[in-house]
C-alpha cells in the first residue's frame, strides 16, 4: 500500500487531490487484495491509478472587447473496463490536472456502482464563467469543443456537466460537436429536453443524494419528516437536494456560494427555493441577495481568517455538502457532531477531508461518500444514453423510478460489501470495495491492455 502511494506521489508530486482520492481507495480495498493474490500479481493498483489517456489542450478565445485569452483544456480518460468513458466537465479557475484526475478516479468507482455500463472520465478547464456574457461563454465552449470533439463520441467518451457547466454550456458544446462531426448523436448528456435530454437529469444528482440518505435513515427506522438539514452550495446539486428534502418533509436551514452562506431559521421553503433558482440560474447573482428579499434570514460572508466554516456549526440533524471538494475539515466535522448531526450524504465530490471522515465514522454518523450518494446524476446520464440509443424518451415517473431503484441498489451493494468484509455499516468501505471489485474483475477479464 505504501509502495503504491509513494509511486503515485513521486510521479506527480503536485497532484494533492489525486493523492487524497487514491489514498482513500487504496486503504479501504486492502482486505480485497489480501484475499485475492491474482489482484497483486496483476498489479491492479498500479494499473487503476494510471489514466488510460490524458488529453491537455490550448483553448484560445476572444472576449467581447476583442481581447485574446488562452485557457487550458483537459480530458482524463481514466478507465474503460466497464464501458465508454463517462463523466462531467468542470469550468472553474481552480481546475488543474490533479483536480481532474481525482474527479476521473472517483468517477470510475461511482459509475461502477450505478449498475450501468460506463467507464470513468472527467474533463474541464480553468476558464471562469463568472461575469462572462453569453456570447463569451459560447465562444469559449466552441473553442473548447474545437479540440475535444476529435477525442469523444457516443461509444468512446461521453462528457456532461459539473461545476460551471450546466444546460447553457452543454447546448453550446453540443452545437459545435454536431457541426464538426456532421452527426446528431448522444455524445453529451445533460442536454435540453427538446433535443435529446432526459427528464429528471437536472434533478438527478440532488434527488439521488436524498434518496440515498433516506435509505440510510430507513436502517434506523427513521425518515426525513421534520429533520433539519444543512445544505452547502446553491448550484444544480444543492437546489435539487433542497427540493427533495422539502418533498420528504424535512427542513433546509442553509444554502451557500463561494462568497458566504444564508442561515434561515424558518427554513428554505418552495417559494424561497424558486427565488434561489431564478437568482442563480437566470440572473447569475450572488446568494447574499437572498436576505434583501427575505430579511428574516442571516447572511455570513466567508472569513478567510477562520479555520472552520460556521455553516457547519449550526444545530441540525443532517448535512448535505453540495459545493466542492474539501469543504468540511476536521473542525467542521467536530462541529457537526456537536450540533447534533447524525447523517451526512455527500452531493459534492470528496467534500470531506480524510481527517473529517475519520471523525464522522468514529462517532457513528451515517456517512455516505460522494461516489455512492451522488451517483444518481451519472446514473440518469446513463439512462439518457440508453434513451438516445433507442431514439425514445421515457416519462418523468419512469426515469425517477429507475433513479430510486438505482440508489436503493447502490445502498444495498455498499452495505453488503461492507458486511462481507466485517466492517458493519461502513458505506465508505462498502462503496470502495464494491466499486473496485467490479472494475478490477472486468480489467482482468480483458487482459493486459
Ligand atoms: P454548480 O456550478 O451548479 O454549483 C456549484 C456551487 O458550489 C455554487 O454554489 C458555487 O458557488 C459553489 N462552489 C463552487 N466552487 C466552490 C469553492 N471552491 N468554494 C465554495 N463554494 C464553491 O455545480 P454543481 O451543483 O453541478 O456541482 C456541485 C458539486 O457536486 C461538485 O462537487 C460536483 O463535482 C458535484 N457533482 C455534480 C454532479 C452534477 O450532475 N452536476 C454530479 C455529481 C457530483 P459560486 O457560485 O460562488 O461559484
Ligand atoms: O461527478 C459527476 O458524477 C458528474 N458531474 C456527472 C457526470 C455525468 O456524466 O453525468
């Protein structure tokens, strides 16, 4: 184990997030390797931690004032043992190769858990969509796709959205792909409904995160009725996490963006959620504006001098981090426990640091790692691919029922794997072991390629 970690770190010393994601998997799958000598002989850890292909490219584009900008584009095709590479694109100034590799690595195991046939990949750019006009975003997306199109395809690699990439960006990316390839195919998911998108795809990640949480609660004979929840983020995942919590009778106390957070003692109800959707998706404003419309709520700006996030220090029953990686540290997780939180379902990818996770598991919190809890998004992407192949589209109830069934099945798979290895109700171990075993067995079946 130490050997593989030193190798990964020596090869790419600066890729901290990638090391973090690999370390977690390597530690938790050790018992699987101990039981199966072939895995060691076949050097599965060495193989699974090295991407099948890494594509990096220049993205030159012109802003509305005629200034030329050059961003960096990435696509990491991590593993295709289970199907075409599948995973989102992230546009955010913090994007670098290490972040895309960590996301692609997580995606491999997540996709394996969905029960569908998808390999893992991830891509994106350090482009910052904030404050850009629609025309600038369109030109950027076109320039990005002018290179990416030669590497992807409906049976090769199927990108989708992630931070900074939603319906608008998918539309521009798809338009350019279609023009360059002269083909109308399901090469991207998260498309708009009237040209090949699937019902429930926008909702799927958030809904799935709550369906998974509801399954965890069922193991303790509980449900969401009157449960208070802390949600972070205010983008796609946070919005639909909030919507589903409300539908199941829970109360959402917080919502945030990268500048600060809102605490609303009365709870964020449907009307307030609609306001947030208008604010974030249409006006592209800041969450701070919420308190102008709803003065009963309190806004707290991010304080860089603090070593914790006060959002996680409020009293509540559940927490759903839905913003970004490493947003809950050791101190935050102690605060969560002190505030009475007994369930955490990760809408974001890797939102808890390893030290934070250790505390949560130690204290018996029902903890669902992102690769299990937020798999509903990519699962419905898989259903979008299936519908595209059939040239049909399923009704809302059908997709939602399939999503529910998939989340139930992931929950069951995690529990079974965890108990098979004597780890009780440990969803982290369960998700990693189950996800890993399926991918590795497929790799071994397919030989050394
Ligand atoms: P959006 O771009 O729709 O929203 C992102 C939200 O997170 C915004 O509120 C944003 O605030 C906040 N945020 C982003 N970066 C930071 C940061 N560095 N610090 C603090 N806040 C930040 O993205 P999504 O909702 O799609 O994605 C959220 C998370 O969920 C990500 O971790 C993503 O990987 C994960 N995910 C997404 C899926 C999907 O289907 N979209 C599927 C599975 C996981 P601001 O507006 O200020 O930037
Ligand atoms: O992290 C994720 O699973 C996503 N951003 C969704 C990927 C997808 O292909 O729908």
